[in-house]
C-alpha cells in the first residue's frame, strides 16, 4: 500500500527537508520502519526504546489521531494522508 507521510515543523529536517515522503506500508508502524531504514535518525526522534510512540509526537491518519485508533497498528488504505507532528509546549 502506498502512503504519503507528511512531516510538519522541525521534523522535516529528519527527512532531508522534504514536506512529504511516500512509502509502501500496510500500517503506520510499517511506514515508520521503512522511513527509519531510509532516514536513520528518524526512529530515535519518533519512537521510545520500547518501540512505542514518544508522547510528544502526534501522528494523524486522515486528521484522526492514531492513539484513538489502533496506534502504530493503524491500517493504511489507498489515498490515506498521514501527518507527523511534534507537539510544542511553552508558557
């Protein structure tokens, strides 16, 4: 399954400044694995040592947070738009 993964904000620098990268994956987790092979530092910035998503990283499939779906096992369908965002806090 081909999916378009869009990176917003400072995460773009991890994929050589590209706005989006296309991957062939059946789930969000598989997409991240493929991206990690292409862009080595990406995995460390998105995933914790136990393989779970860092709390400050938000991933949306068609504008729906994957944490409210099947998390990294969220299935991708043709035409899905995946967006990866780093949460920013401040005061």
